[in-house]
C-alpha cells in the first residue's frame, strides 16, 4: 500500500476471487451541474439487516469470539450487511462489510455467485467481502459453537442473501460521485495486549460524496481495534463500538456509514482503554454498552472534528482531504494454503466447523487483493485473510487528511486467525500459516506494498 494518500479499507474475511481488472457496464452518465467539473466516479450504498432472532424456546445462537458456549440472551443493536459500490468508467467494485467475526472463503465465493444468480443486472466486476470482527455476533464458522451443536445453515444462507441484496441496492442507487480521504491517529483508544507492542493508530476515513459535493453517499471508517469492548461476559447480540461510530457518522454526514477493521491482530483491543463519560465526566465502566457507545462516538467525533479543521480534537489537522479523481483498479491473487493444524483439519472433516473445501493435498483456498484509486491523491488497500499485524510500527504520518499513511492488510474474505504467540494459537487449536502466506502472496502483487512513498 503505497501512494501519496493511503486509505485502509477493512477487516475483510479472506476469500477466493481471482480477478485482474474489474469489467463492468458503464456507470451512470448524469451531466454535472453548471460550473461543477464532471464527477470522476459513480457510487451507491445500501444496508440490509442480518440480526438473528433470539427465541427462548428456540435453538441457541452461539456468539463468536472469546471462548465457546456463550449463548445469546437477546439483541442490543441490529447487525447489518452494508455495501458500497464504486466505479469509474467501465470498472467497478463492491465492498461489503458484515457485522460478523469472519467468513470462510467458500462462503464469500457463494455470495458472489448469489449476486450473479439473483441480481443479473448488477455488473460489478469484483466483490470484496469484509467482516467487522464483532465478538458479539453469531458464530458462522463453528470455532465457538460447543460440541454437539452446529452452525445454523439457515442463518448463513440469510447472510449470503443479505450481502447480495445490499450490493444490488447499492448498485441501483449509484450516482456520480467524488472520493475524499483523511487520516487521524487515535492511539489512546487502543491497547496492544501482546508483545511486541505495535499499534497502527490511524483512523482512516473515505468520504464518498455526490458529484457536486452537495450530499454524502457513504462514509467508510477504518480502524484497528477489536470490536470486543463489551467483554466475554456479554451475551447480547451487538456490533459493539462500530454501531455507535456508524450512527455518529450518519448523524453528521448522512448517507450509509460502513465500518471496516484494519490490522488488529497481535492483539489490538479496547479492553483496558480509559475514557471519561462526556455527560458526567466520570470514568466509563469497562465492558459495558456505555463504553461501546463512548468509544465509538469518540472515534467518529475525532474524525468529524478533524474534517472540519478544528484543533479541539486530539491530533486534529487541516480540513481539506485529498481527492481521488482517476480510475479504480483491482489486482487479486488466489492461492492455496497448507493446513498444518491437525485439530482444525479434523474439525473440518468431522463437520464440527462450517464446511470448507479441502484440496487433494489438504490445502485451503485463500486470496489476497489490492484495490487502487488512481489520480490526484489516490489510495490503495491490501486485503487478505486473518487478523493481520505488522511486526514493525506503521509509521503513519499524523495530519488530517494530509500526509501519507500506510494502508495495511485486512481480514479479507476468510475466517480471522490469531497471528501472534504460536503456543496460544496451538492451545486454541487454530494455528495455521494462512496469514503469513496471505501476506507473501499479496506482496507479490506489487513490491513493497506496505511501504510509504
């Protein structure tokens, strides 16, 4: 990820999409108003709820994250599939963010197939499926479901349909658009709970506006901090602090707000963060919905204030954002991952985990991709599987939205995988080298992607 202004797009699960450039139909050709330059992009956004129904007399819904056996007792806030379609000329891409801990690659492929089958008029050439990585959503992988129970196939099918419908809705709403990018550091909202302590503190915002700048189509906020502020004792379904962050962005700008998780492996968490309640001035109790609300709004507000050019927010900088006015390009590589973990292999073969195809050699399919916005002040995003982390400090330059900031790899199109402390991974029974292989495959797409230039 390299360029004058870099924007990280998200915690995308690792999938398998082998694509070069996007091939799509032309975008809408609405003329620009008098005196307004033609919009370089077209864009649309939509969201579809994926909240499961919790019934006391029904089958338990097992929450993903932390340990096994957390059955949902109710719903605090809705979960969503949120989609943004971006295009330039005859090329377009869809970015889907799901309020889930992650998805296996095979499910991402099925989402793409469902878009083609149920929405043939949607001619998006590339679909990136991401997960917010909330630790208060249903387990759609099987790692957190107790033995003797199984992932609900009807719910997984509903997620696929919702993701496809969100992309179709975004496609139908596309309009001439322009993109603006900004970055501000908030290290005070992150705790690195494992050595070595390496934090990517950048909160990156992509603001998608109508061609004349009169309205906001969507905002994409990218931040590396586990959505687990509610803690392991919580049993209410929630998207955690991203819910509050998205609501704050929508209140400020309108449009559809989308949250994407960045390189949060290692492990970057809000647990241990100290915040003051804006209403009372008192410390916010940890592992509460008040903490999730305060954290999400604090994160969003720092970006909002910085965008306005105020110096009242921590790290606030100039108001004007770099604007991309060129083209969209996607490069993707599908690759096979050796499955070294015998327990994980056994879980797949015995059907205890959500089904996932193994190759003849016992390997898994995964994928890495680079999404580029070219033009004046472009941006680039790298996506791959796993909870990524960088062993070296990101070195992002402070300033909103000026300066270059690295855009790291996300959990993209495959299930998240803890990536530090091999002994911890092996005790959890989920050690395999997917993250390492994913990074290497992604770096072959373009040398030194993670270097700021």
